[in-house]
């Protein structure tokens, strides 16, 4: 699989496409309180500052990662490595667990037969229902199709 990598140049200086000279960028749904709480856990576990954690609602995110469709930001967590390699959903969580020191204690679960398949299914179910799990009144009143349309408009 080939992944396009975009390099930005500002005032003649090449800048990393991912940002902050960190190994990974985590892009999460900034409207979801559950997702926001989970990013606090990631920040606590990231003792070596490998992660840049940004909301998908932050201006310029879609321009930084043009190979990721706008709808993908609403559907799943995105993890982008410095070289442009991208994981989403359960695969992103698996990669994060392998990268973070505290996560390695849990990452072994993905080596159990069928664990990846079950994790993918659970993640998709969770993503569809996350607005019913403590996100708040504004999310519960927006069906996902409306949110995807908003995301695609940018």
C-alpha cells in the first residue's frame, strides 16, 4: 500500500507534515466528551512526548493530512506517524498501545486469535454510539449523517 506524504514549506523552510517533531499525531473527535477524556489518558501515558494530540475540529487539520477523507475524522480516531503511515479506529489503538510504555501491558491482547476482529467490531459499535455515552445534549441531538455532512464541508 502506498501512502502519499505531503511536505509543507513555510518561508523556504521544510516543515514536518505531522508537526511538533513528534513521532505520532493523534486526531480525535473534539466534540465527543468520551474521546476528550480518553486523550487525557493518552497524555498521561505519553511520558516521552511521542504524541501530538489534536482535535479534528482544529483549523488546518484536514489540510495537514489531505489523504484522510473528512468523513474519517468523524468515524474513527486517526493516528498518523511522522512518515505519513496512518491507522484508524481499533488499529490506531493497537498501535498506540504498542508505542506507549504503559500500553505495552495491554497490547498483548491483540495477539490473541480473533482479538483484532473483535476489537474492530467493538470500535465500530462504540464509534456509532459514543454520543450516547456521556458526550452531552448537543451530540445526542445530532445524527451521525449530519455530522458527516458537516465534516465533509470542512
